[in-house]
């Protein structure tokens, strides 16, 4: 007779489920220990984005205001919708006498970017990376067009170029 | 038919007008009071549901508007009031417009039987429980008409599912109530509560009463269309089910009535099994209006169990729904009635 054992088993499994959810409820009601809700505007000072968050593309600069970009334009070519414009120029390196590229402006259109990450994968020097800034709203579209290399920055000496 | 608490008001009214006019004025006052209770109950229960759901799902729930987010549902209601009442051209206009009122009218009628305390009960007739079952089964009609009149395939399927579900589970609710009236020996709600002064019915009836309580809780969940029996709405399959085509307040009527129905079913459970407004072991019998407190506490306890069901169990398939009712609940219920009758006959009640 599976009829009665079905009833008993059914009741038992239902009670198991209720025990699990009940534990969640009472723990959260009294301690708020496991609550995963982040109350955004209140915790703005302590809020830290997780490592893999894709906020915007940034260019990494070291403490001497030097970056690693040599304006190879691979990121510009990798970008599927033209969000990146790399403006480079050439000049003679006085030490080696070679004619080398250098970066003038790395223009990034956040308003068009889909955060696909192809530019970051394409970069051979790891010059660009994901930033964790999440305050990306602006009242004016043009504010979202950013120049990634900081003013007056140079390429890290010793790197190619 | 007069609220006991309002005898003062009754006498006051008689000073100013004739008996008939006073009677009608009282009826209007009571109706207005119950409409107020209806609205406040609905809003509070929606708030409670969302808060409880939040804690079950490791969230916080609404906590911004007012203390503990209490005014959130009022803000939502204001938004719904201000919305346009849309409808479809091909809908059966008259049925479509009247369907929501079936649901709220029956919910209000059932509410009038609920004894909130010894003093507060609007309508106490000798067939109280029977009247309650009859009235609450009319509410299905509103859902059914809404599904039919909307002229929308999702609404229609939702409405048909209601028909199947309600006809099936009405039986279990009814028979669980019959089991308890066998024990109580009366249908009048105030008398059922009087009987429980020396022990709640779930204690007096022990084994069959506990079985009846479990069946009542399962079937009651189905009666109020809540998960796991929410095939009627089934967001993932049917859009919103029977109320797909309703907007604004017409939608809100269904929404509020659903929660008030849950309150009514919880109240019936409290009346039949847990002694209504009686305090445990008669500890606060001398304090006036303590009944209101105990009744509220017990009802919220039962409502919490309904919410616990909702946020634990997944939705049934239609065949599982019918199997549960016709192959399990109904036979168990029938045996249970016989068992209860035997226990009462042999005097084995506690």
C-alpha cells in the first residue's frame, strides 16, 4: 500500500521544506544576519563593488603619472561599435634615434560602450582595465565621452617606444 | 444584528429619530465601518505579505515609506486609484465591469460574520458557519466572470482553472468544517466560541480535529488562490490569469479581496479550532476588549502559516491539484468525519 506511505512521505517532505524556509525567516527577522539587500544611498560611503564588476574602461596610471599605452590602436579595432578612438602621433626618440608612436589622446565613449570587454582582452600591454565606478549617470551626453590618459601623462619608460 | 458595543449609539440615535430611521442609520454606519475594516485589512495584509516574503528570501521588504514601510501599500493604493481604467473593446462590457464587485461584496458579507471580540460581531445568525461557506463560494463567480468576460485566452484559462479548483476544494473546506461542527454541535459562531471556554476545539477533538485542521489549512490555501494553488494567476504561464485585462482600482479590488479572503479563512480556522477571541486558559477574561487582541494574534499566526506555505512550496500542476483533492483529501476527510462522530458518540472528547 503506497497510498498511506505517500501521505506520510509527502507531509514529511513538506515539513522539511518549511523547516528550511522557516529558519531563513526567523534568523532574518531577529538578526538580519544573512540579509543580502544593500540599501544603496545609505551605504554610499562603505559600498565596494566586487572584483569582476564592469563599470567603465579606465587606463591604468602609476604614481609617476605614466601609463602603458603605445597607441597601437588594437583596442580601437577590437571595439564592435566604435566606442574607442585612439589618437597617436610619431616622434623621434632622441636616445635611440627611432621614429616611434606615442599616445596623444585615448577617447572613450561610455555612452556607446556595451561593456563587452573585447578592448581589454585585445590590449597587449594591459594598459586598460575595468574600473569599478558605478556612478555613471550624467545629465549631458557629452559628459560621458572621456579622455582616458590623464593630462601630462607619458608612457612608462623602457616600454616599447 | 446590532453591534453589542454600539448599544450606547443605538440609544443616542433613538433620542433623535424614530425606530426605523435609527435602524437604517445603524445599518449604514456598520456598513461604512466594515468597508473601512476591509480597506485597512487589505492594505495591512499586503504590507505584511511583502515584509514576510522579504525575510523569507533574505531581503528586507518595503521599509522606506513610513515606520517599517507601513505606508508603502497606501502609496501603492493611491497610485492604483489614480490610474486609468482600461478595458478591451471586445469584452462583455457589463459582466466585465460588474465582476470585481462580486468578489468584494462576498468578501464583505463573509467579513460581517467574523467575531472580532465578544462585543464586535455584526451578524450572528444560528446558521453562521453554513452561511459563511455559502457566501464565500459565490466569490468564485466574480473570478469566473472576469475570466470569461475579458475575452482573453489567458483570462479564460485562468477562470476555468478557478472553476475546477474551487469546486474541488470547496468540498474539503466544507467537510473539514462539518467535522468540527459535529464536535461543536452548533452552527452559530458565538455559540461555537462559548463552547470552547473550557478548552479549544483542537484540544477537545484531539486526533480528528488535528487532521481536520491540516485539511482545512491545505484546502483554505486553495480557496484563497494562494501559492502553491495559484494556478488561477500563474504569472509564468498566463500573464496574470483572470485579471490580465483589469487595471487600476478594478485590479485592486481583486487584489484586496484576495487578501481579505485569506483573513476570512484564517478567522474561520481560529474560530473553529483555536477558540476565536478567547484568551488561552481564560487569563484575560475580565479585561474588556482583550478578545480583540487575542483574536488578532491568533489570526496573524494562522496567516503567517499561509505565508510560510506560499514562500516555501512550488506551484502545483492541474493534474496534481485534482489528484490531491479527489484521491487524498476527500477520502481522508470522509473517514475523519466518521471518526469524529464516533468520538463524540462514545464521549471520548477531552
